[in-house]
């Protein structure tokens, strides 16, 4: 019976009885197309536990027994759940035999105080042995004739432990003989093998993939399917790059490079047997079997036509060693001696880069090989070092290798240049580079702490079809900030679809400090997490993070002078800033000029008239050569609302309180009543119109004479406010008698600007305003005598937030 497919189910695919049921249904579906064999891993996490058990036994830490019992119990429980009572005794007896043997072995390790690689492999093997037992029994329970197959009968290796070399010829003939005589579904243990003498070995961590590939090769199947917990091979590790995308097609070479450089999704050697025979490898998601997953085959035709960069991978914690010296220049054979010495000492070199001057050779090794490597090199070049021809070996640690992989890079110029540009802009320092001669991999060495940033930066830049992530740093989670977060959360999915990027909240600060998270804080959870955060970092840390992120956007939704000050620093550092805070653009003239140095980098539409287009309209007029001659209007949605209420007979203090409760007023309503808020707004518009004003140049008449109220606490202020009701009621009565309306008007004309409460006739445009409506008439060289009029609601958190959001999107589009 010819086996047409091998299906391998990894640890997470057999983690729970429910998943095992899924495995059965996937297998049954596959069997429609012909006979299959399946390979299973240990239940998720079990091999890691077994590694620790071996270590603990070696240390005589008694905990190992309990830990082993827990694994035993986990397999028994799964069996009881999957197998009906009548059929239970057989698998349970088998499990008990498997665990008893390993218990004795671990006991031996603890007596000897030594876990030899041999004993360790034997201990690790129980995970896969137990899995195959349970899964085969579960199949039988569903009426499928199935048996557990112990791969130690099938795969023969050299007597190496912890990752043994396979003896191919012997292995192939055993596999063929085995399958020739079997008709039941074979549930083969992954990961494990045996020497010719029958001693248990393993194929290295993650080696169940290799088991599947070896079987597929020997049986010359049509496809090898690796079923795991992600939608195939993704453009990057989704745990590090949240926007990683599935790759429907991949070349063997590409997968091999990704796997060798840390993409844990496939065990690197597994690719070889499949490639040799041209058997397609399919990587698929057990949790989403309807998905297509990834198909790996000989350079699929369209690989070249797609993006030059196909995927990213990384190896954390490597060490970089550099051999340098004038005596190396032009001397043949130095590299050969260096790598010969490393090979003899079993140091595997992850990456090599040589400067063209031949003055230095640089290579990267795994952290645990660092000592061995140094010793090997020092010994090899002892004589040269003594003669001063070669310097002492320089070692740098806490580094990571980031590999950028793609067959299309060969065909396209400029990938490396773009790569370094991107990393430079994100402030990632590249310590060393290497490009394989096949040109399908560019490897970079960066600081360990820059690894995630580097991966995300490169991912953003090269996967244009994918989602770019843009970091947002928010100060001020008040009414507007809160509404903004809500709007961001609601638009998250559509933004990715329509504009190809995700807004990721990198941090959020209130007056007590900041909360930051490199992984991003879901906007919907930000306030809760900020409130719950035990320790905050200082606001300046958030500002510093934004300053280091020239692709990020800092958003100021505060009314704080401190935050307004930091905005200028951020703009100077190249980070875009969106501000709803008037204190920045209405600060000193010098500050205004600093903010406006690169006009597109600083956006502040909502500082005047909430989301109404005022700032942008004046900017456009001026930029296109118009000249603003006069600005006239109602610039306070808050006061417009209060005056409208009072005109309708409400007491002034009540109307103020109501406006406050609706989030219309400034945090301190005295800013509104003293006219400073409107004063700042006309100042901002005047500056946009080209007037070099300071706030002192605006003549402000307060709404109410509240001088002397500045010392009151906010609470006292509110309780004093009704004193003003009568004064105000009299002004209103006077206006009513004359059939007029009260309006708080701001005006720029000729050389001056002023703000004051006026009584206007019913024919005045301001008399018809309702609610929080703002109204601004712009008289310009082009717009006269009829002015350009902007009118509409000019207050409220949702509206203001929408304006901030629009500024934010514009800032991103500009990048
Ligand atoms: P299994 O137990 O099924 O063999 P593994 O945990 O060995 O599964 O491999 C799958 C995991 O590999 C994924 O959950 C993912 O976190 C990780 N991974 C790393 N790089 C990649 C990548 N480029 N594409 C997909 N998964 C990746
Ligand atoms: N169980 C083994 C490991 O965790 C093999 C595998 O899962 O592929 O390394
Ligand atoms: Mg794996």
C-alpha cells in the first residue's frame, strides 16, 4: 500500500483531547485522497518539562518525581477522555510501562548525579512515545484501525545524542520494510530514533518535523504536511512582529534560510530530504484547517515576481568575535585556519563577514559556543599574537542576528541600501553584516535590545502589502484622549484594510506619569491599564521613546504647559506631533516659530474650533498666496453654548455647570470666562495669517470680571459662581429688550486683535448660532466682500477627538 502523504502534528496540535479530536478529523479528511501516515510530537510543553526533569534529577532535586508524575497524569487523563471505558486498559497499561521505565532511568541519574546525553535522550523520548500511544488509541476509539509506531524501529542514527546524524540507507530500508507489511494507520513517534545497537537517540529539538521529512523521503510521498499552531510560515515570528503575514508560497532555499536563522516554525534539517526529492512541504494550521497554509517547493515561478524580501528571522543572544591584525593583510589561508580551528572544536559559526581590506574577520556564534570559540582561536593564532601580527580576539556579547531572506533579492538592486536606510531612521545600529553568496539572505548583527525594533522596522518597510505599524504616544487621557482611544479602537481593522497600517499605542501618560509597552497597548484597554499600572515611568521616558521613533506620532491631548514644551523638542528630533493643546501654538512667538519650523510635522487643527477646518483653511489660503485681512467670529463653542442657554432663560452658573459636565469647558473654566481661551485661539489664527503677535497683543475683555478669582480652588470657584448670575441676567435682559443676542466675539482687523462680549442685532450672523456652534468669517484678498465662512459645532470630546484623529492620519500619510 503506497502512502501518499505524511501528516505531522506538533506539540500544540495534540495539546488537549479537543485538539486530538481535530487531528483525527484532519487525518480522516486527508485519507479520502489515499493512505497516509501521521507523526506526532509530545504534548505541548512536555519536552521542555522533561529537560528540566533531567536537570533536577541530576541535581538530586526531589521535585523531579512529582513533575514526572504530573506528565504521566496528563497523558492518562487525555486517554480517559478520548477512549471509552472498555478500550482503556490497553493504552493505560502501555503508558504505565513507558513512564515506569523513565522513572527508573531518572532515578539512576539522580543516584549518579549525572545526566549523560544518552540518559537525557532516553528521558526526553517518553513525550513522543506517550503521545503516539494516546493518539493511536483515540483513532481506534473512532473506529479507525490504527497503531502506535515506535520510530526507534524505523530511524537509525549514529551514536550521537541530543541531535544525532541519520544513517540514510539503513533508515530508508527499514521504513520501506515496515510500511510494506502494514495496513493500519501508523501513528509514528516524532523526534526519536535509535542507534544500530538500539540505544535511544533524538533528532534535536523540534525534530518531529525531521521525522516526517525522513518518512516522506523514504516512502516517496506526494506531500509532507506539517500541522502546527500558525497559518503557515509567516513573514516573521508573529510573537515579535504582530503584523506578520502568511506566505502562501515559498522556495525550499528560502525556508531553509529562515529556519537556520531562527524561524522556529520548521526544524532546519527537515527541509533537505523534501528538497532532494522535490516533495512539497505544506505548513498548515490545526486550529484553522480550512486555511491554505504555506506550500514550499522548488522556487515557485511567482517567487521572483513578488516582493524581494520574503521573510525575516532572528537568533537572539549571539556573540560576535573579531580577529584583527596588520599581519593578516594579504596572507593567504588565515580564514581557512580560523574556521578549521573552530570546526575541530565543534563550534558552529552562524555568520561570517570579512572586511575587504582583509584586515579583520568577524564571525558570530551561539552564546554557549563563545568560550570554546575563543579558546580555539587563541590556540590557533598563539604564535602570530605573540609576534604582534594578530591582535587579541575581540568579543561582543548580547547581540542578535536578524536575517532578511528572499530569492527575489538576487534580481533586485538596492535592497541592502533600503534596509540600512530603514534601520538608520529607526535608530538601530548595525554592528556587522553578511550576505550569503547565493544572495538570498542578508544577515545583520544588532544589539539584543534592538532586535524587535529592527525586525518590525524592516517588516514595515518591505511588506508593503502587509500592515505597517505606526506607534502613537499619547499624553492626556482626559475627555478628548479617551474619545480618541475609542475612535482608534473602532477603526483599527478598517485602517489596516484601507490604508495598510496599524496604529499601535506605544505609551500613554497622564499627570502622574507614563505607561509604556513595546508590544503596544490595545487602545480599548489603555485607560484601564494606565489606572492599574503600579509603577509609572516619568513623562520624559515617553517623550524619549517618541523621539527615538521618527516614524511615530506624539499626541498631546493635555492642557499642560510641560507637555507643550516637550513638543518642540520632539519636532526637532524629527517626530511628528499632533496637538489639541493650545498652549504650544499660543505660547511665545519664539515657541510658535520652533513648532512651525517644519510646518507639516506639527498639526494642531483642534486648537481652534474643535474639528472644524480653520487652521488648515488659513494655512492653505496663505500657502497659495492669499492674504488674510480680517477674521471675525465666535471661537468658543463653550461660551456659545452657555450664552444660548442663558438666552433661553437658564441661570448663568447652571449653564456653565452644564457645559462643564458635557466636557465643553476647559479643565479650569476660568480660562473660558477670563477670555484667555478665546484670546489664544484668535492669536493662533492671527499667527497663521502671518501676524507676529504675542498673547499680550490681543485685547481681551473677559466674559465676567473674574479678576481675583484666580486664587480660589476649583470647588470654591464653582460655589462662588452663582454670585454672577444676577449681573449676567441684567445684561441678558438688556439685550433681550433691544431684540439682540449676546455673543463673545473675537476679531482680527488691520493691526490688532480683540475679544469681547457684545450685544449683536438679530441680523448679525452670530445671533443665529445655536448650541456649541462656532462661526468664523475670513475676509481675504480673494474672499471679499463676501467672506469665506466656516460654521459648525466647535466643542465636545468626540468632535475634538475626531479632529485629532484626522491630524494623526495626515501625519502618518506624510511619513
Ligand atoms: P509545533 O509544536 O507545531 O512544531 P512550533 O512551536 O515548533 O510548533 O513552531 C510553531 C511556532 O513557530 C509558531 O507558533 C511561531 O510562534 C513560531 N514561529 C517563529 N517564526 C515563525 C515564522 N516565520 N512563521 C511562523 N511561525 C513562526
Ligand atoms: N517534542 C520535541 C521538542 O519539543 C520535538 C518536536 O516537538 O518537534 O523539541
Ligand atoms: Mg516544531
